[in-house]
């Protein structure tokens, strides 16, 4: 296992569709620029504990709990292997959760209910040739210590008022920020230009924030019907 720091770290929670879309773009840039990408954990469940789920409901809360279960598995795999294996695991989780057409998905409540039911972790592990025994980590709360530590670390690096994804450049001491939040994947040329532009603004000490409202839903199979209806 390499002990050198990666070029960039992605803090992820598998239940966030925008984090998933950003991870696809980052893998695109990784392929084109030869980046060394590290994978760290940020639990939406733990982030929202301070706010509470009273207004958003039990299904929303359960979907986030399922995200934490998947992160526990990722933590166990990272302990046994390395960031590269965690990256492959997250990619397989995202494909299973977001890139499959599911009948009767008509809105966010249906998506939340779908994810609240839980993913087939054993099948995901089998598909990667990993030991299905790692699935037991989903209910092993001893992994919560590292999940909480890395969630807190993400907030220390990027600030309190953030969510997923978080990118951290030249970790652990380089700049970090929430985003980029993207809906559609760019071309290869634009993907690299976007990455270079983000690094440029992130490394300028005077830069703080650039934001606009959500324009479109992520281009993932699970949301295609919703995107079509919103068009």
C-alpha cells in the first residue's frame, strides 16, 4: 500500500447523486492526466445528525443510514487493500445505485425509498472479485470512528456549510472545497479544462466561493425519467 499523499482526495457518500456524477468526472480527468486519487469518507447521516430529520422524514433518514452502511464496507476494504480498491468499490456501488433503470421511479421519494431498501452489497463485492465477507462490515459500528473522523476532517478542510462531494487538493495541507456539483459529464477536453480551472481558483488564497442554483438533475439512469419530465 502506498504511503505517499495522492494528488487529490474525494470525500464521498454513495447515496449522493451529485457526488457520484463528480466522481465520474474525476475518473475521467484521472485517466487523461494520470492523477493519483485518494478516497475518503463523509457520511451524510452524520452530517445531518446535528440538523435532524424531522422535516425530511424517516425514508430520507433511512437512505442516509444505508449510505453509512456502504461506507463501513468501504472502510473495511480500504483497511485491507488501498485507495485504488476503494475507488473501484465506490464505482461499482455507484453503478448499482444510480446507473440502473428502475421501474416506477417517478420522483425523489421513490428514489429515497429505493435506496432506503439497501443495496446488494454481496453482489457488488462479488462483481469486483472481493471477499463477500466484507459485507458484514455494513453493520459493524466500530468503523464509525473513522467515518466520523473523516467527516470532521472534510469539514475542517472545506468549512462547516458544505455537503458532498468535497475535493481536497495536495492533501492534507492544500485547499479543499465543496464541489464541483455537475449534472452532465463534459467532453475529455472540457473535463481537463474544468479541472485545471478549479485547481487555479482553489489555489488562489483570496478565493472563497462561486455558486449558482441547481440547473438540471444529474444525468444518471435512475433520474432519466425525472429529467425528461423536467425538460
